[in-house]
C-alpha cells in the first residue's frame, strides 16, 4: 500500500526546483523543534499519564477538526465537546472516531489533512487511508499504541525532538503544573507565557471579579491604577520564574493608545466602576497594549500581539460550550494607524521585541512588512491560524520578504492545542520555506550557500533568537 505522505510533498514536480528543495530540506528536516508559542496542556507533561483514547487525543480538543464537521451538520455534542452546564455529550471514543472517519473526506485539500496523515503514518505507522471502513482498524492501532510507555507525553516530546515548548497561561493561573514539571527532575524544557486578556479586557467574562482575584494573589490594590499596574509586574515576574520569555495578547483589534498618566488613571477608575461605554472599554484595551509594551521594555518579555479575530462569533455556541470552539472569525485589521501610539512610545527601542500576527492577509505587503521593515522593535510572526497552511505560508513569504526581508520575521511557531500535530506542522513549514528558497536560487536572486544558511535560520535559529530561548 502506498504511504499517506509523499517524500516530495509541497516541492516542485520536477527539475532544478525539485532538486534544490530536496537538498535544502535534507539539511533542516531533522533539526530540533523550537515551539515558542502554543496551547498544549502543561498537565500532560507534569503527570505524564497515557492519553485516554484516539478521540480524546486527536479530535475532541482540536477546533480545526470539529469546526469543519460542524459546518456539515455534525453537532459538537456528537464529537465529545464538553458543555459548560455538564449536559450529556458523547463519551465513547470509538463512536466519536467512527463519526470523524465517516467525514474525513471533508478535509481533502486542507492543511488539517496534511497534519493528520503525517500523524497517522509517522507516529502510528498507519498507511491505510482513513474511511468509515477503516475506522475501527485505525482506532484499535492508535488505542493500543497509546497504552505503551513510549507514547506517553514525555516520551513523545523527546521523540518529536522538541528542544523547548511554550504553553500559554492566563494571568490568574497558579502555574501548578509548571511547578510540577520543574520539581519532577525531567529534562524536557516546558515554559509558560503570560496571557493577561482576562484582566485587561473589560468585555472578558467576569472582568471585575478577575481584577479582585488579581489583587488577592499579588497583594496589590487593584482598585487603584498604580496597584493594578504593579500587580501585572508581579505576575510577569512570577511567570518568568517558570521560564516565560514572552507575553501574549489576543485583542479584538490592534488599536493602541498612549494616554497621560492622569488620563489613564481616570480611564481605569471608570472601567473599574463598570463603565458600559463601549468607546471607553475599547480605549482601555488600547492603552493596556501600550502599557504591556512598556513593561516588556523593562522586564525583557517578548510581546506577541494576536489581533483581528471576532471571537465567539456564535453567542449560542459560546453560551453552551465556552471559548475556543471554532467560532473565531477573522476581521479586517488596521495596523499603521492603530499601532502608531505604541510605536511613538517604544517603537524605536532596540532591546524590545513586539511580534505582530495577522488574520488579515491584505495587510502583509501594505502595512506589516513596511512597519517591521523600519521599526527596530517590530518583528512579523508567521502565517497564523487560518493561514497556517502551505498557501498561507507561501503568501506570507511572497508578500513580506521584499520589504521586511527574512530577518524581521521570527521563524515558525505552531500555535496549537493538538500535541501530536506539532512535528507535522513544523515539517510543512520547513518544506514550504525550502521550496521558496529554491525558487529564489533558481531565479538567481540568492546564492545556494545563502539558501542553506537561511533554511536553518527559518527552521530553528530565528525562533530561538526572537523568543530569547
């Protein structure tokens, strides 16, 4: 039976482009994985328990999968996605897997299909295409392997050749799982990242009580502007104790503000009292991006800004299932105007790194590359989320390289909750970059020795440097 994945996947069909891409890829395919931003669960590495079953590992936590199935009428309950009120959902892994297998054809041509076929073949030795007819056989193969010690989280971490992985925790997280990892003596490097959305976004559910909790755990007076800022500084320092080198900010827009101290304090007081004025709440989020940038300048945390997603677009799904259930939708995003207050404040700082991501590809060549191509503090994050695909990665390189170059970008990060897909995602990124570099060599725009050097930097070195890992 033919393998699920081709050794020349994503390369040119023939000729010099193919041979160049093969040579470049051979030099980077086995480099260690640096995963500087993502959402895997630190308890996996802390407890090192077997994954429950194939469905719980590969389907239930992956919004890329269940959003596609939902678009064809498969209910989230049928895929085992938990409800907030504890209402019954499907819990039998085999039943969930069969339902997934029946609909696997929906993923033809998608990056999810690339990742999953890679996982099936390279991690579980499966070369039979997934269909309704093969569902039970593939389920049994994966389920049997998951009971072995060499398929526990730490063993997979080491088999995947992960040098370091960053998880993402909220500002109120006690980081107990990171403490457990550190105290276990295991050599795997798992670090956290500071995500303060719940205590900087007035529209976040439970915002007022979140600020109260922030004050309790830091001993700061979060009813005052000065105390609130000090609480952030303390939490950032605490996260750094557990390896954090970055913060992460998932704001609806990239809008920033740079108010005077007095104006910022008055705005905070109105927000703390529960202002319902949408303009004030928006302005507060904008001011807090600049405040976080100033803190990054002071404490060295790399700042990531992930704007432009209309999160929880379906209120009924949000109310029933909560966040991150596939209903986050890209929106148009302005960067030139929106970021100017922040850039006026810290954009010329040489020791600050602010990594910009986008879901609005129209901004690559028009806004993002020109901004990163001149402001020392700015770097461009890789193609993200909906654009974490071969076409999206190609478009990113094509539209940013001519203005920002390669060295104002930060390599690749997988930004995933789906742990087994990490090697596949990095492999796709390495293949796309090698194919792009091969084209530059073939067009005589790059020497071959430079392409080999760049391939290693894009696959490994830039991520380590950019995220200070």
